[in-house]
C-alpha cells in the first residue's frame, strides 16, 4: 500500500520542485510528523527541511494574532460585557459564564465563515422583535430586558473583537477572519513562496478564500484526498464538501480537478462486529490484536470513536504488542489526583463548620492522603475514620478532626479549613497541599514519578487560575473557581512518551486525517458518537444558520462521514466495532455508516455478533474443614456457653457461625445516618426494662401503667441519645423512627391496660434475666453450657410466661411446630420457636418447673388481637388444635434436638458447609 502522503511527495518530486523551498500545510500537526518521515526516506541527499505547518499554525502566522484559551476569552468577554451593559442589567460572573461561552462559539462561527456581522445580528434582532410583537400597549419589563439582551449581541461582538485585537489575541474565528483580511499583505511580502495544501476536506469560508487566492496567484497547489466512488455518487456525504469546492471555486472552472483516487472500490476485508457494552469492545480489540501477525501491527491503527475507552483499551492490549503510540494523551480529569480535588471542591461548595462524615472519610481514604497522614508508623486517617464510626458521628467540625490528628494538623487544615469568599485563600491552600504531597512523594522519587507528574500538572492549573484571578479579579466564590477549574482540566492531557512513527497507533478520529494504514480497527461506531448527531448549543436558530451559510449538524455529520470513509480508502483489513447495548450517555443504535456500507454493496461485509463471555459461575458452597485449632475454639465457645442466637446463626448458615463465633470476625459497624433496626430494638428493650424494673415481684396496676405513658417521650428520647450517640434525631427518617418507637411502647402499655381492665392479673417475675446452664452431653468429653438473657418473665393469671420482645413483624405461624426435627433445619420458620424454647429449657434447668408454662413473642409490629404470640405444638400442619403448654415432655423433645445440633457443631468430621440464605 502506498500512502496518500507518499503519493503526494512522489508527484511533487516528479515535477522537479525543490522541497526545501516549499511550505507544506496539513490539517494537523500529527500529519506533519508523518510527512517529515516520508520526506527523509524519499530523498538521497542532504537538504534543509521544508516548512511544515498545520492549517491553524499557518493561519495564525497570517493574522499576526495568537490563539487565546477559552478561559482567557471568557474573562476578556466579561470585561467587555461589564463596560457595555448597564449596571442594573448585568449578570454576575457565575451567571454570565453559563451563556458567555456559548455566545463566543457563535462569534467564532460567524468569523470563520466570514459572515457579515451587522447583517446576521440585525436579522436575529428582527426575529426576536417579531416573536414578541404584541398589540398590547406596553411590553412587560421581562420582554424589554429579553429584547435588550439580544439587541446587544452586535455591540458585544464588536467590543470583544476590538479588545482582543488590541492585545494581539483572538478566538479561532477571529484569527481566521484577520488572516483572510491580511492575505494581500502576506502575498506582497512573499511573492515567490510556494505552498502545498494537503488532505483538506471541509473548509470554512476563511480557509477557502486563503487557499483559492494563493492558488489563483500561482503560489499554491492543493492535493485532495478523495475517491472517485464518493465523487461520482450523487448524494454520498463523504464527497459533499469537495464536490462543492469543485463546483464553486473559480480555479476549477478553468482547470480540471486532479488527484481523484480510485482505491475504495478495490477488494477489502471489511468486518462489522457487534459487541455488548464498551468494555466488551476493548476486550474484543485485545483478542483481535492477539490474532494479528506481529509484523502487521506496525501497519495497524486503532481509532477510538469514544476517547473515554483509552484507559480500558491500554489495559486490554496483549503482551505481544511491543510498540504503542498513543496520540490523544491521557485526560488529566481521569487521573487519581483529579478525584481528590473534586472532593475538596465538594466540601467547600457549601462549607459550614460541620462537615458530612462521608465527605471527610472519602478525603482521608484517598490514596494521596492516606500515606501523608502517617506519623511514626501510626495512620491518623484510620484513627479519624474509626472515631467517626465508633461514635456514630454524621457531622463533625474541623476542630474535632484536628484534635484527633495533632501531629498532622497542618495537613488537616489544608484539606478541611474553609476557603471562605477569598479566592486567594483557595489558591494558597491548594498550592500548599500540592507542595506537601510533593515533599512526601519525593522521599521515594523513583516509585512516584507518575504521581509527581500529576502534581506538576495540577500545580500549573492552579497557577494559571491564580494568574487569571490576579489579572481580572472575578473569582468571588468556590463555585466560580470550580467551574473554571473544570474548564481548564477538561482540556488538559498527559502526553504519552513513545516513538510516534513506530508500532501500533492509537488515535481519535480527527487525528487520523491524511494518514493511511493497512489494518484499521474503529470502535464505538454508534449513533451519537460516529456521527456525533444533533447539537443545538447556539443562540443562532437552525434556519438562520442555513440562511447565512453557517454549518449545522448536517455538515458536521458529513465531516465524520468523510473521515470514516477516508480511513477505509487504502486499508485492506477493516474492523468496525459497535456497541449492541446502547444507552443515553454512551451513544445510540449502530451507526448509519454501517447500514450505508451494507446498502452500497461494493464490498462483501462479514458481520460478526460477539456473544458476551459471561461465565455463570455455578457458585459452589464454601466448605471449611474443622482443624485442630477450630475444634479447640469450638470447645472454648461450648465451655463459655452457646447462646440461642449463636445456635440459630449456625442453623441459618454454618459459615456465618464460623466467621462470627469461631474466627471472631465482627460485622462492619458503619455510621448510622438512619437508625438501624438493632438500635431501635435496643432502645425499646431498655425503655421497657427501665419502666417495669420498679415493679418486679409485684402485680401491675392500671395507675402505674398510666404513669409510664407520661414518661414515654422523655425516656425513649434519652435512650436514643445514649445508643445513637451523636446521631441527629430531630429531622428526617430518624425523627419518624423516634416517633415509631414511642408509638410501639405506647401501644404495648395500652394492651397491658386493656388486659387489666378485662380482669386479668399480671405479676412481673423478672426482667432481662440471665441464665447459664450446663447441657449434659455424655458423648462429649468437655462441658457444654447454654446461656442467654430473657427479656421478661411474668405470671399471667397464675400461668408462668416467658416473653421475648421483637420489633420486627412476627406471625403466629413462626412460633408453632409440628415436626421436632425441623426446628434445627428451617431457620426462617422455626428460629423464633428455637429461641423461646431455649429460654424455657434454661429456666427449667435452673429451677425445675412444677407445672406447665407458656412462652412466646411480643411483636411490636403486630400488636393486634391476642398480642402475645404463644408457642404451640401441633399434630399436623393442617390441625387447628394447638397445645400452648410447655411441659417437661416438650422440653425433653427440645433437649434431644438441641443436643443433636451441638453434637453436629462439635463433630470434627462435620464440615462447616455454606447454605443459601434468602435475601430480603
């Protein structure tokens, strides 16, 4: 394959031109690098290198203006805006920034296409006046201000233009207009300078005027990179612009267009690959590269439709690929340090002295901060995080944090101290933080070279922002600063080091201009990406753009069409990959380009559907054998005492028992922003214990219960403060939960009052009674104990009752049993029965029962009818006959199942086997 640039150079040499005397102008700097390489390989003698410029560099030199950055333009425009707008009608800089950039973009298009500014702004003004024309006598102030805003567009345009030219600066369109106006002076200064324009397609009016004039004066040649297949097609968008140039340019009315190739119709291996999801695309590209011969990789380009796939792609490239050249650079917004500054801005946005704990933890857990907050091998980040979690702190002050991290107070203040309304304070703290991080990372410089590079680039950003603030003094708050910071960050990249002409090439679509490769892999060929689709970010309506010859989304789509097809002109192997699982943010259905290829029928297209490689792991249950140390630990647990909850934990899932009891791994206690269920249960337990303790051994009286009702509000609030610590109970869900707890207790006491009114007698025997008994198991050579705490023991009409409080909903069916063997097998159905029977068993072992007793659940969520849910045995699941009495026979049956369970736990040959647990 002979590349387009090589063909151009051969033609120039055949014409006998002195290369060193030519000025080559190309669409991009990258194309110039490749041209320089081809020149070096095409000559056999030493010459001075010709001047090689990108079109933007050439236009800049013509205009004698310098390109201003978008941030600098915004500041300059606001100064002009303040001068030309009455003070009462001025927007703040924050408000202005939201529409100012948009208006600059419209100014840019107007100048690039050499539109008469007076005409288009007067046209816009007339449209708005017609739209708001009314027969009413007087326009509202709102309409007056609205029309005044549109009427000022023209004076804003001329004011900004004048201010920029005065400072020798300009936005792109202004530079282009000035260049077009300066062309005569340029040609007079360089009457013999020859220019070669290579590989252009869509030209704005300024570029067209410059190139046409130079060609007319025999000071330039132009080489089009276009194929006959597109020019001969009546409506193919790949040839749209060049056909217009051939039709409209005066030069081509007298001279036949040259350099029309015929490569596209040659035989090609075109593959369209449907892959689910973005990550699936880059993984497929990795497999594709693995299958390609190594020598072909040097002639291969990966063109990323969506440049956000760069990092996943780099992680998917196989080891056999030795050389890689990445042209687009790594976006600075994607590096880890960017997330740290995003967190700092988030805190400063609405900074009060009280900081949200998740924001504090996020900063202290950041990789750049963790290592800085280590002093003498002690990690202060973890200390603060543990303090927050232990004390259930939802908000905390800067003073609280600094008190915990005294040796590193300076770092904490840089991270969390308020910037206030002084932008200088923000720059000072951010710059000092960067210096602190730099000092720390420099200690092990060889390991932290990349991180130090990140710091250097962020230091540049904040220095640039500080320069703008010093010059214009417009940054008044952190919101404005963050907007400008994001604006600068979005345009910054970290360049990859490498040999630009060797190895696999990874680039964006626009960087592929003029370049040719034998194998081309294009990703994300979906609507909304390739082509980009409609965009309406403009003050100029669609019909006004058409009327004045300004480009619309249709022309922008045609630009992408040209680049897409141009990539395929000389390529032999083409892989077009699209995402089959589109979404709103990451493009739509497969691109119209693919459909167009299929309709053309010029080539046989292989369509491949890549099924997602989802390995549905048949999750094998975890199985853990009981080693000697595990057996020893189980014996320790047995000797100190199994609790009913630990045994039901084993019934539910033996693996949970192993982690929690054997290994002593406790569940992570996160900060409770909303009161957790266990906290609610503890509050109710402790409140009821406090209420009923004075009446132990006594019969309850209605008056005493009514007195308790008066104390509910105070005591429930007190216990919440004790257990929920520094959590806020005054608003939101927590306030609702607080009221729910009060209502639960009130409803329960009302039920007790009703029972007394109905003539029942209730005597409190004990509260929170602790039991610890030996379970005789002759098969084991060590002592086994069972221990637990019963919420309440009472006599109800002379019958002893064991009561267990539950804040969740429990139904009668959950405290009934038919087959005793099921009690240690089905957690969901019988765990409640197991617990209350364990309490009855321990009570009997402590003091043998002389008569049958009852045991059951008080479910605060189910205080209806007979609110005491009594344990019962049934002869069958369909039987309506229930036996609520717990006799010695009942306890003997339970003891048998209890011993079986304990023997299973203690059996060295029975492994801990994971069970599938229902998730609610």
